[in-house]
């Protein structure tokens, strides 16, 4: 039986890999890497750097495939179908890689940024591949340090406050309003800097981009003060690198109202 490791590799720092993740790396014969093109070549290089840090040169192969493009113009009711089409296109690639590049009895691995259970499609795609029935394999999941955990660690704060909940959401959802009954909100996948619509409220922001990498940028403070700086740094970084990955925590302060 073919085996697959789904390995959470943290937010970018090779030192963030867990001992369990390193053991899984050493158990792997073939690493599957989806190449996102020249603009995001940094992401591919970071994966190779992690392998170089924790493995010897012999004993494994790296197989790369081009990641399919997702229709990022789709919004509203068209958003979920567009994501579904993109995931199915990825499933086609995963199925081919496992069938053609992984021999019977061998172990393959997908290296997942952060934690595979948090806003990542790999597990769902592998389940889709298995449901098709064309190729059989077993898989396990190795948790990783998510950008959320890395963000609050770098800002030396916690996700929640005493007896209060915390919610993790997306920029798309935050645009619909601050979650009811929640004062601490982590926002991921926000391409539109939705925090700006709360600049007049008593809300602090803890923001980070390229967390865990040499390009890491951190900013914190009331949105009214920190927001303009984040916008400027974000625009400069995106212009310089061609892409950006950022996460932030919003902390509403009802006790100060």
C-alpha cells in the first residue's frame, strides 16, 4: 500500500518543524511540491531549504508540478464554485502524482504551510482523490505551527483573554461585520485589508507578514494609528516580492468604552 504524510511545516522557519514532522520527513521517499510560478518561487525554495536543513542529500526525490490557477475574480455566489473547480483541478494533479511517481510500498509527502487543519485544502483534496477510486493509499497528518500561533508568539500576546472566546475567520467574512459576542478575532486570507473599516472603533491590531521568514514584518497598535503604516508596508512588500502572506489579530476593547 502506498502511504502519504501530510506534514505541517510551520510558517516558514525551518526551526519550527516539530520532532514528529522531522521523523516523517526522514520516512518519506518522494516529496510532492506544487510550483506556484516565478513570482512565488520563494515558497518552493523555502520548502527545499527545510529539506536541506533536516535531511541528507540521498534517499529521497522531489517531484514538482505546476499549481492550477484559481479564478480570483469570482465573488459572491460564484466564489464557492470557483474554489471547488480549483480543488478538483488540484485533485487531478495529486492523483497523477501519486499514481505515476509513488511506487507500491513507498511513502510520499505533501509539505503544508502552517497546520494542515487550518484553512488548507490538502486533506479535502486527498479525500476527493480516494473517493474517485483510481488510486489507493493510506495517509496520516502531522500538525504544524500555524501562522496564527507564530503571529501571537512574535507579538508576545495570547489569542484570547480570560473567560472570552476567540474566533478565526477570513477577510471576506470580516467585511460582513465584527463577529457577534467575540472581541478577539484572527483574520486570514484578507487581500483587501478589511481591518480598515474598523479604524474608528476601539480596536487594536497585531499584524504580521511573511511570518517565520527573513522577510518577516510585524506591526501592532490601535488600528487608527497602525493601520496606515500596515497599508504602506504591505504595499511596499508586495511590490518588492510580487506576493504577500499576512495574518492579523483584532482585539476589541469594550472595557475602555
